[in-house]
């Protein structure tokens, strides 16, 4: 399986940044590297509603800048594993291999992480980002 053949389900919560006067989400991966054959199941409104309700009820919130908005997204592998080099091109700069958006790719310990369907793929795509 390649990253383009994967789907990822994330739970996110929105926060407000007083300095930038802007909102931003923080994602928590629930299912990683789900095969495309599970597209219909992963994209069902019923599953997303159940995951959101469970996560909203059991989230351990400590931040004061939480806006009260949350959701569940299905993300394609090419977006989930997108790096700064993918977004801006190779320039030899440090940090190019860092992920452009933090969906929790590097962490199995964030709240609500349930399963990585292809741990070997994760290891190859996150190599150099952290130690598994």
C-alpha cells in the first residue's frame, strides 16, 4: 500500500489564537492508513457522528481557548502525509520533511487513537520525523 491508497479519520477541536486573532484546529488521528476499500464505511455520516459524540463526551480539555467547535474528518493519504517540501518544493532547508499539517501522524498516544492499519507504511513515511 502507498500513502495515496490510504484514508485517515481524525477528530479535531477548534481553538482561538489571541495573538494572531485567528482560529485553528488541533487534530487527533483515530484511524490511520485505512485501505481505500473502506471508503464508504469511513465516510459514513453515522460513523462520523458516533465518533464525534464519543470524543466530545470523553475529551480531556485543559485549554481555555477552545471555541466549542469540533468535528470528524476523513483525510486522504496524500494530504495526511503532505510535507513542507511537497507544498513549497525542495530547497535544502531544514524542516522540509516536517508535515505541513499536524493530524497526529507522529503520535500514537494522542487521545482517541485506535488503530494503524499499516504500521510499516507509517514507519517509512515518518522516518526522520520521530523514532517509532
